[in-house]
C-alpha cells in the first residue's frame, strides 16, 4: 500500500516574468525584497540588503531587481513560485503589474 501525496502545481518564475518586473518595478527592489514571502528564519538579512544596494549603485535597477528575485528563489527553494512573487508585488501595491503578469503567465491572481 503506497501513500500517494497530492501534488499541487505552481507556476514557475520565467525569464519573461523577471524581464517584465525589471522593466516595470523601477527603484522598488528593496520594498519587493522585504515583502516577498519567506519564512522568518530565511528573510533577507542586512547583508543581503547591502548587497542589493551595492548592485543597484554599480549596475542599476534592472540588475538589482534580478538579484532580488534570484536571491529570493535561492532562499525559498522549491517554494519559489510565480504566486509567491505576485504576492510580494501585491504587498508593494503593484496590482497593475500583477494583472499583467497573470496575463503573461496565464495564471490567476493569488489573492
């Protein structure tokens, strides 16, 4: 007798999604970093934030946004999905971006 676990499908964060966020988030990468869903023990540290600020200063907002998303994905592991990213954007008040990303990814709004 094998126990079968229920598999829940989450949308992955695509390159197109990251590119859209780079093009539309502006300078709000730190707010996004603070609002992306993570267990408290894994949340962005002062060192992480300093690293993102450094990236922003020397490489610009697009690279800082990309690094924010990549760092969140590494911290969140298998739990890093489109829905979590959308929840972070909603918490930043970026509802319009969420609507567009749902269209791009053919996904439902997570809230």
